[in-house]
C-alpha cells in the first residue's frame, strides 16, 4: 500500500460509491459518519491484497462475484462481530421456561410431532445457535426422541467457519451458566477456550445466506433475527422480513432485537412482547 494512504480517508465520492456497492449487495447502510471507519477497514484490505488505492480496490470489488473470497474478507472487515452466548437474558429465560416447555407439552398431548426447527439468522460466529442448542439440551424432556434442527446462517463465510469450529473464548462464554458450561462444553487445558460437546454439535448446522435473498428451507417454528437489522434502512428491512415471513411456519414465532425497529413492518404478526411476534 502506498505510504500516502496510511492516514488518508476515502473521498466523499468514493464513500458514496462504496456505500452503494455495500448496500446493493447486502442491504447494509454505511452512513457518511462512517467515513473514517470505512477508510480504516479498507486500508487493511489494501495491505492484504497489495492493491494500490481505494479507487483500484473499488473497481476490483465491483467485478467480483458474491462468493469470491475477497468479497467475503471485505464483508468481515465492515461488519461487526461483537457477539456472545446468552446475550439478552430475557429472551433466553422465555425460551427455556416458556417456549421449550410449551412445545414439549404440546408433543406430549399429541398436538404436534416431536420435531423442532429453529433459524438463527445472521448468526455470525455461532454464539446464538449454540445458546439455542444448550437450552434445548438442558430443558427438553426426552431429547433423544426429538428431531431438532437448529440452522445458523450468515453472509460471511469466514464467520461461519468459526461457527463450525464451535470454540469460544472467555468473553463469549461469560454469561453461560456454570452448570451449562460443565454439561455442554469442554475447556481447553492450555487456553481459556471452550468447545461445544457433541451433544450440542449434533443439533446445529450452518449455511451461508444473504438476508436480502429468499432462504430455500422448509418453514421454521421459531426464527431469531437480532442485532442485524439495525444496520438496514426501511426498504431493506422490509425485504428481509418478507423473506423471513415465508420461512416461518403458520403460528410460528419471530424473536427480534429490541432496537431492530421492525414493529411497524410486522402488522400482520401478533405482537406478544416488544421483541416477540407470532405469525398469523
């Protein structure tokens, strides 16, 4: 990378074009206030690729397919991966004490089959899917009689590779109850890392997916979409939610982050909590 780019930021015109490229591919909005942040992230890619300058890198990115490793590396730079297990305890208390209990009781009464499908959309490095799996493994009676399918999706291939490794540091594990740590995770003897046991691994799978596209899967009983739509504008949120509607079974549930700003876009759903919606 040329030495004169070390402290140089993208021009307003370059920011506009990068923002449009990112928006068109992902639905994520990059505001003018993110100019310095975007410049810092771009410089990392210039160093890695040896491409000389923001303009040349923009032209390079524009020609790449979505599945290209460099496009994925760029996305990893510009998206936030601050995540950890058992984030938003209110949601997990409901999930353990109400949702799992009600699903188990319905199966006991013969009102539903012993199958459960849950989607964790934009799951990043897998913290949420493994939280879901841990709660099910701990709370579902006669777990071996159930067919559980927890799917974690993300646009980033790099994030999904980390998710598949199912290994988490102390920061990511800090809210995991002690009994869950002992039952469902193995601590590395040489580092402060924890790896999910096969009990959890057997319940979870991952696949790459862009929220702006339809998901080719059978409908889910429950969908989590948290801490991601805050980066989308209203038209993009609407498009994502239209796809998620089709992914939720009739009577199924949607859990959204409190700050996602989706309530006015889900008028056809029954709002049960500020963060919980039921499909009609």
